[in-house]
C-alpha cells in the first residue's frame, strides 16, 4: 500500500510517503514557517534532495504542496494512488487505543482534547482537515501518542488526589511517545526472540524524553503523565517535581500559570541546570572542559533514568532488555554507559566498544539483561497501523 504519514505542527508540516510492503519511505518532506512570507520547503526522495523557499499561507496550502511533490518526484502517478493518510495526533485522551478512522465525531473529540494539548491538537486538526479537502475520497486515520499507554492499569495511572477529580476532569496519567515505545519494544522483542512474553524497558531520550515499561507487548507504566512535562529531566522541561515547588513559585515569584508553564517547559531541565544548553552534545563538550554544571546536568539525567528503570523492573518482576532510542538514546554512549552502570548489580554487562560504536546490541553475550540501541521510526509505525486498520476493514466487509 501507499500510505502518506503526516505530522502537523503549529507552523510546520512533516510528511512521508511509505511503500508499506517494503517498509520504506519513497519521499519525505518538511514545510517550515507556515503562515510567514518565506517558508523553507525540503523534499527528499532517495539521493535526490531539493530545498526551496516560498510563501505557504496555511496547512491546506502546505498539504497541496506536499501532494504536488509526490507527483513531481513521480513516486505516485496520480493522487488516487495514495491508499490512506495516517495522522500523528498527540492527545487521544481515553478515547483511542489504536488507529482510528477519522469521522466528524472523531474530529470533534480531538478538538475537545485540545484543552489537554493546546500546542499540538489544533495544528493536527488543521492538517487532517486540509487532507480531507485535498483528498476527499482517501481514508484518513489518526494514530495517537497516548494510545499505546491506554493499557496502563488504574492503580498506576491515577494520582493520589480525590477520585472525583478524575471522574470530573479526567485528571490522570496519559503518557506520550507511545508510537515510538511500541515500535522499538516490538523490534526489541523480535531481536530477543521473545515476541509474546517479555519484560522490556524502552527509553525514548530526545529533546522530550520518556520511559516505558512494556510487558508482553503492552505498556504497563510510563514516566510522562497528565502532560509531557512529567518524568525525566529533559532538554528544557523540568520533569518530575514536588507539586509544592510550583505553589511556592507562584507565591514567591508571583507567576501566573502561563509564565510558570514557560518556566517549567522552556527554561528548566538540562538547560536550566547547566545555564548553558539543552543539547547533550554541548553539555558533553563543556563538561570535558571542566564545566561543573554541565557535568551535573548529565549526571542528573542518567540518575533519573536509572531511577525509573529500577522502579519498572520491580513492577514487571523482571527485565529482559533495556532499549535506548531517539536523539540521545541512539547517539550518546556516555549516557548509556552511566545508565547501564547502575544496572550492573542486576546482571547487565556492558560491552564498552560496542556501546561506543552505537551497535544494536551493546551488552556482552552472557549479559542477563540485554541493552539495545534501536532507532525509532514513528512514521513507519503510523503507516503500518494505518495499513492494518484498512486491511481489517476490508476483510470485515468481505465477510459480510
Ligand atoms: P530528538 O528529539 O530525538 O531529535 O533528540 C534531540 C537531542 O538528541 C538533541 O537535543 C541532542 O541533545 C541529542 N543528540 C545527541 N547526540 C546527537 C546526534 N549525534 N544527533 C542528533 N541528536 C543528538
């Protein structure tokens, strides 16, 4: 099948056209600065890369540009060759546990959930509506970042606040990066030869980071919560925090909710601790030159990851493998070495040379717990899930 995958941001559109049979992207594109007079547009098809600058008024114009690029690069002969569009949606609340065909009702639900994800859901709706207009007879499917975590049990997803707040406002842990965790956990289970029964911890470590405990293919807990601010220390996000700190800051610095949100989401984390950068590469360089705050930020990151890993080993009653993915997870041997060092007591034996080379398996052959480096591919996962839904529906129709 030919599946177009869309990731719509407030002023950007990323897309890939997949040939799902071969599991490869035929073309990928990136439209930046939508709404501004000069947008950067990049298309990549194999070795062929083109970058242009033009004005792109809105998401509909961006989608039209994307579709035209598929024709111009002749990866499809006509728009009808696109079998479906899979849309990344960040927040699906408690409604969506898997890929879902877009209807008016689905659109209304995602719109309602924008209250929980004000930066993400609105541009995603704009992307879906643009595709519905540009490709009226092509099925549109959503795949939510929250969907994979809907298997987390209530004793893990509830907070210790009055139960009525959950019933009335749906305040609970939702978790994010679900598509990435699902993809790398399945890859890991395949590599281990333990597709059905396994205990795996996936560490998605990028600008935003989260950890997930995956037991037998299902998410049983994750570090992000009601919002993507919870859990690990991230590039600019604080992660887990005593709520009393927030109350204290409100009183002490007279901050309103928006200011405080900016402080915790954009001025905290590695950037806030180091007072230098949110990027691990910069921090490593500075730490090597003796910058103590850069060193501290990196130590805090590894420590917090190890804390979650330890807790998730306990709730799953064991651990087959820990998986590192995303920008930091795939490229930073020092962080992996530190995290794996914490797990030596439990039977993880790192192979330092393999770790330095970012190999797929970075533990020694006899290691009781394996450590794996698996590049994430959220877009391919969205394409596969979209295809799976279409096939199910087609088979269902045939049976009837
Ligand atoms: P992501 O959000 O997955 O794109 O990850 C971005 C983060 O990965 C950056 O902020 C860097 O801190 C980190 N990173 C470390 N090494 C690399 C690398 N070689 N390439 C890309 N990202 C890296």
